[in-house]
């Protein structure tokens, strides 16, 4: 490997580490995230009540999990799923600090979130679906975990200039368009209840458009 290529590799690695260290999922960034994430609207779209059972798939360090926990009462429960153990460990620490007792952390599998069957009233997958390779298997498991009439909300963000690109091109850049996920949901047996092609801007970046699909298990 040439000196130039070695330098480029080190520099790219450095940028990746810096980016990971500045994750919007870490608690110190939650207050600024509240300004653009519009959590109350997400909860309204999920149509959850205080005593319901919900799941947050791809919970990271717990941003949406904590919001859901705060919304529910002690009869309700949040199943917080992530495939990365360190994130679940961090979430457990946070739950202990904040004395949260209505959250069940789960280290899921890449093709199975390990949720209880016929138990959930709503599931949210936020900024995570584009990372799921085994999407058919995961959607099948989510469908099985939901009660009849239960809702699945998927929120993603995509750069506006990549919306018309192929699915493979988008996923290589950690994007996915609404139309591809809609097709997946219909094939999994869900009924589409609501589509929001433009839910605002992710991290308030003009080119980062958020979209939402709400699907129902009939």
C-alpha cells in the first residue's frame, strides 16, 4: 500500500471515529434533538395509550425509549431492542439512574428482535430500517409480536437528491426511500394506514428529508 493510500485510510478511520463520538443518540444531544424530532407527533401517530405495550427497535442509547417510558404509566411497557450490546448496557445504566421500571432492554438478533408474540400495541423503527439486511424476517417477527390492530411506525431520513436512486445505491449510503419500505410492508401482510413523505429535516439539515410510514396488522 502506498504512503498516500495509507494516509487516506487513517484519515477516513479518524473521521468515522469522530462521527461515532458525535452520535445524536447520546444523551447530551437529546435536548437539541427534541427541537426537530417532533416526538409528540410520533406518539400521536402510534396511537398509544398510557397502559399499552410498545417496542423501540434500534433503540441505540435510549432516546425514543425514554420518551415512550415517560409517556406510559407503570402498567405500560417499552421493549427496547438493539443488536449492539454496548448500547443496551448504556441504556440499562440510564434506566437505573432515572429509576425507570417500565422498560425491558433486549439484545436482539440481526434477523429477529426477540419480541414477545401477540403482545405489542405499537412498534417504532426509527433511523434503523435501512440497516436491516434481513428485512423480510424482521418484519415477519414484528408482525407476529403485534396484537390485531397494532401499528408499526417506520421513520427514515434520506438525502433529497437520492430519493429516485436504486435501493442498492441508497442503502450503500445509509438511505432508503419510502416506496421501497412500503413495498416491504405490503408483502409482509401489513396495511398502510398513513404516508408522510416529508416529516421535516433530520438534524435540521436542508437536504436530509425525514419520511414516515404507519402500517397496521389487520
